[in-house]
């Protein structure tokens, strides 16, 4: 038989839809209704419609919009807000589930507690729940990833292995890593159509929640993302800012700034230690001239003087210079003018 996990599909679905149509907040536990109350919920044309993909929009830690496309055949694992006491030692901010099917139905509620008898569309997810392994330490203090596994389909267990979710409850998709060390098992669920055929009716015993898959996921566990709903308060790690009273006390201690008295200038040049101001200025000009004479910019002044004297001595020697013709503005350009007239060029 391949009916494991689907025996109570219709009663469980009606309980879920009645809770939503009644406006009750979801707290993780489905309220059970009587058979008479369930008969008051009607499926239009007695049909339920199945879809291949559900897309979930969410806000990232840095206030950007993002979307996850969740397909029950490929990318089917999701995270929702945990409805449990977060003050407990073993508390965890999220619950995890695997989407088995994506559906919608047109329903009518005609009972005495009905708020409207009009037909309305309701979207819902059929999921298989994960449970967290409470026997191992995990998280940032333990430097270990959180370990989860499918809830057993045993009737003796208090937690249901299957359930229904409003798609609006899904935060985003989650990346789960199979714990290969522990292998697979047949004990959690018998042969069922809820598994892909490639699983051979087996389940991995454990999965690790990859909270480092991206920056947004990391910030959901670390806390402090401005675009995330605040789940864990981390302000106790920060230093308390000073109060207004403390600031007033600090301001009272500060003394006013003491400015020096202004000095009036009469435009006269003060006298130096050796006499009048004019003599001092003359000394300064002489020093500047001396400094200008000493600026050789890396050249050897003495060497330059020697070269110039040598050139003066060699000026009258028998050194023949090549005749390159007259310079501009000199005489002797007659031949050039005759050449220009022959070629048809006009002088500039």
C-alpha cells in the first residue's frame, strides 16, 4: 500500500481551512472540529487544484526584495516561524518542513459560525514536518549546524508528521544537507506516494540546516538584520548608551574657551637687537643674495668655470667648422632667391 501519510488528508484539510476561515491565528497546532462542523465546509464542484510551483516573496536583511521558487520535486524545504517559548534553553526560532504538494480550492462555509457564504479561494500547502534533534548541541556557541530529521509517522507520537500550511506562513526556502554518516532508514514512513520515486521509499535519518548558504540566511540566525522580523534580542551584548542626565553632567564640567586678548598693529617694523629695523632688513637681503648664489641645483659651479676658461683658450685654434650656409637674416641668400624664381615659389 502507498497510502501511508494520507489517511487523514480530507479531515485534516478541513480543520485547517475552518481555522483560517474563522480568523484564528496559527499557533502550530490545528484545532480539531467535529464531523458536523466539517460538513459545513463545501468544496465547489468537489475539486481541489494542484500546482507545480509556489513562489515566496521575502525581504532580505538589507531591505531588498527577493523571491524563492519552491517546487515539491526539486526545491521543497521551507522554514516557518516557530510558535514556542523563545525564553527556553532549548528554544529555536524556526520550524522546518518539506512541501509535498501545492494546492488551492474554492470553498463555501455555510455553517452557523460562517462569516460569509460566498465562494472564496484558499491556497494551502501540504507539508511533511521535520523535528529538531534535541540530543546534540548546535548553533553558534557549539560551532555545529542544527540537525533535524523527519517526524515519525507512528500514531503514538504526539507531533503529527504531516500537516497544512498557509503559504503566507513560509519565510523562505531552506538548504538542508543530508547527514551521510547516518545513512537512510525505512522506519520513519512506510511506502508512500509522498516521496519521489527516486528515494526508493527511504528517508535520510538526519539533515543539517545550512545557515551559511547566503548572507540573508546567516543574518536570520545571527540576528540584527534590519529587514527581518526580530526573533532573538541581541541588544544585551551591546553597551548601554549614556542617558540625557549623564550628558548634562558632562557638559557642566566643560569650561568656556579662553581667547587671547587682541593685539593692535601700528604698521611699524620692530627694531632688532642690533639697531634699527632698516639695518636688519639689509642684513636679511644680503643673506638672501648669498643663499641665491649658493644654489647650484646639483651642478658643480667650480667645474663649469674651468670648462668656460678652457673654451676661451681654445677659441683661436685650428678647428675647422663645417659650412652649413648663412643663418636666417644673414646675407648670401641670392642663390636661394634665384632658385625660388626658377621653381615658381614666392619668398615668404
